[in-house]
C-alpha cells in the first residue's frame, strides 16, 4: 500500500500510457475480436510490440522523474467476453493472470529507474463503453466481475481501475468487489461531447452516486475516452466533487463516440495542442495525480503532456 499512498500524496502527476488498443490495432496492424487486446497475450509478436510500447512510456517517466501507473492488458478480459472471443472462462482467467505477469516483468526491468511503478488491474464495462445499454445492478456487476477481480488480486496487482464506465451502478458493484479483496479501486467514467455520461448522468451526479453508495469507496475518479474539450466546462465549476477527480486519459480526437465508432481511420488530433490542454485541465483539477491518453493517443501525445506539466514546471 506504500506505493498507492505515494500516488495519493504526489503533487507531480504520475504518468501512464496512451491509447493502447488503438496503437496496437490501427498503428501496428494487430487484430483481435471485439477490440479485446487480451487475446494477444498468446501472440509473441504482439508481446514484443507491447514491451516496446510500455518501455517508451516508462522512459518518459524516468526523464520526468515521476512514478508510473502500469495498466494490465485486461480491459475486455472478464469471463463474460469469453463466448465472443472463442474462449472459456478458464481461458480468460489464464489470460488475465498472464497479463499481470507480463506487467510484473516490465516493472522488474524498470523499477531501479522509475519509482514507484504501480500495477493497475484494468476492468472494462460489461458492454460497450460508449453506450449505457448494458446496465447491471450493483449486485449483478459485483458477481459478474468477481472472478476477474479475484484473479487480479491473487496475481498481485496494487489496485484496480474500472475504465470507460458509461453509468454508475456497475461502478458501484466493482468498487464493492474490489474492497472484498482488499484492492483499492479507481473509477474512470467516459463522457459524451456534452460532458455527460452515456447514461445521461452528469459527472458530478455520477461521482456523488458512487461515493454515497460505497462510503467514498473509490481512491479517486478519472475521466477517459473523451477529448478535453468535452469535459473542461464540467470541471470548471469549483464544486467539491471536482476534487475527487484524480486522473485524466483523454482522446486525441474531438469526434463523438458514434463518429469514432464509424471511422475507418485513426484521428490522432494535434499532440502539441493536446499537451497544452492538459495545462488548463490541471489548473481546474486540484487532485490530479495521473495523466496519460486514450483513443488515438500515443507516445507523442503523452510526451507533450509531460513536457508541459513536468519539464516546464521544473524549469
């Protein structure tokens, strides 16, 4: 828990990676059903690419003198994805464990140069992160995600993060399940171009609902898979809930989720502008602890974020 405490106390945001899946599929040409990169744990060429991908981000953290939140490749790794991927539940648990072992290997290789490196077990939503059409009750969500969360706990992650969450009830269930296994949980919501979750809830409403239902259970909240312009106004109010947002992993593109879904080419936006927008976000988010990227972002985008938040601040 010491590394988690260091993350919570930092006044210098830790780095994390960028748009892992879009990098693998659009830039490197790998393929997997349902955008489920976890199946590529069985592909040695993909594993080599993943090592190179994370090595470059960890090198950024070394240069910036920050810690690093190292995600596991488990976003669509829950057992409920097995049928669509041609995998059994035991296959999915094996892949989840393998993803943690892979991340541990990266940490071992870098921990003398970057500290701390937190192993972050990633949990994805039951359905499409861009839509709220699969709304589980907190109890159903807890039961659905329990096998993977237990696997992550046994494999030795430091924390879990539920990312691209389109509504609150599933986030509540995941937070409660993480607590059962002694795992701190981070909840990362996605928002539409109007700053509201796909469910229609505002960010403030969503954070309040999860905090009320779990006794302020999440370590902090994040926003991911949305361009900074989509939520900048929402976090400019100075309301108390804004202080609960501890991380941002934004999209490179200003396109809506529907437009991104339909696009045949990757919109990687403007990396320099992306970095500058994070300077403004940091001014509005007093609890910011983690920065990285999401869809369409790669090393260029996160390097620009670090340049403006870390290098210029130290100059």
